[in-house]
C-alpha cells in the first residue's frame, strides 16, 4: 500500500508552531505519512504576491487530504477569504464541527458531545449578488439554496450519524420567515429524514436552537443546517466546551478534504510559545478518522484528554503556565 501523502499548510501567526505540535504527535502515535508543505495566506502573499498560489491549489488537488493552520486574509478591498475560496475551488460542501467536553477545561458544561454539520458553499455565503448602491445608502446580498445542495448536506449528516452510532439529527432552519430558501432546505431535510427511520429526526427554528443549546445542550446530537446558521451555531457550540481553542473543523467534498484549527492566527502571541495546539491536534484526529485510522485517533484523543484532566504542562487558557512545546511533550509522553 502506497504511503498517504498529506498536504500541510502551516498558516500564519501561531499556525506553524501548532501545526508542528500536531505533526510531532502524529509521529509519536506511529503515523507514517509523507508531508508536502505549501503556503497560503500572508506567508504566501509575501513570497509570491498571491494569497493562494496555483502550486498550493495543485498540491491540494493531488494529495486530496490537507491539514491546515489558521490563515490571515488581509482586511480590505479585493481580498476574498481564502477559506471561502478553498471551499468553492474544491467543492468542500460539508463543514464538520464536532465539540466534545474535556474534563479540566474552564468550560461551563462537562457532558457536551455535539456535531454541527454546516452546508459550506451555498446560502448567504455563496457570494452571489453582493451589491452596494452608488450612493452607499443601500446594500443587497443574495442567498441561494438548491435542492441538490440541501440534499447533499442533509444526507451527509445522516450518513455520518449512522456511521458514528449517533441517535438523533436536528435540522435547523428559519422557514417561518425565509419561506423560499430555508423553506426549501427544510422540505428536503424532511424528505431525507424519511430514508433513515432508525435515526430520530427533529427540526428546530434557529433562534430557539440558540436558546436550547445554552439551556439544555445535552438534548443535541447531530445538527445540520445552512451556511450562515451553521457558522454561528458551530461557534456557539465551541463556547460550550471552552472556546475555539478546543474545537476542530473539517471541510469535506467528493474529491478533497481539509482539516483545520477553527480559531484565528493570533498574531499577538505568535512566536512566543504560548499557543494551545489542541484545536489543530483535534483536527488531525478528525483527519485520521477520515482515513479510517480510528484506533490511532482514539489513542491521541485519550492522551490529550488525560493531559487536560491532570493539568500536566497545560497552556494558560487551560489554567496552566506552560507553552506549546511543553503541552506537546506532555501528550507525547502519554503515547
């Protein structure tokens, strides 16, 4: 069997140090991957004048699996979000954002286990019809939902639920107001639900969902929703387990998958050996699961959980006083 080659984008700010942490942990866990390192974001802009060089796009396409750190898209005219560009370019229609409680974090809850599945290419973020009037007094944006797009994402959610032994899928919508777009999504979600009688199916309006996630998060299992709502709900769920530093994300399409830390590049702490690498370590665990290496994934997850629970060499956001390299070594010591 040929060795799996993984494209690695170290990213900006704290990206390189947390990616290095994840790669050292994968090595310690016995993963024998080949890595191809390419640039995107500010690092690429400085070297090539482009945020997303063609070489990077070609390498992602060739290797199909990518692990990436946080990227900075410069604020201002003419710069499109790199993450949005990647999702479009590779048809990464499913954004998978699992959150799971770890004992020892300063989170408000200790029994959270929720996966948010967000449609990644349509809705309010499709980039269609963004217009500002000449006088600057009126702005307009267009949301597009297709039956095919809705069916793909909802089917993905149910297939994941079946595969991972989940009991319930909640479709989140705003069909009472957005009768056209959200209405179509809900209609399709109901149709898909009928094909999976073994899974409990519920539907919930997005505002009620936000309230219930805060009040009774244990009621949720798998959540599936459109792009904008998914963006907001996945971050809300991250807050239930201690913030974005504890939450990974996967962007999955037919031919490629990108696994990433979901937090920003934190330039203020870059190069200071302070960053908590957990998010990108958990993203590498998602990557292993995607590659059917569940046993290795579970070993790493257990090691991380034990480090956080025992407070052994944890970073400041976890209540410790150590840096990225000490935290990494603490995980490796348990492997």
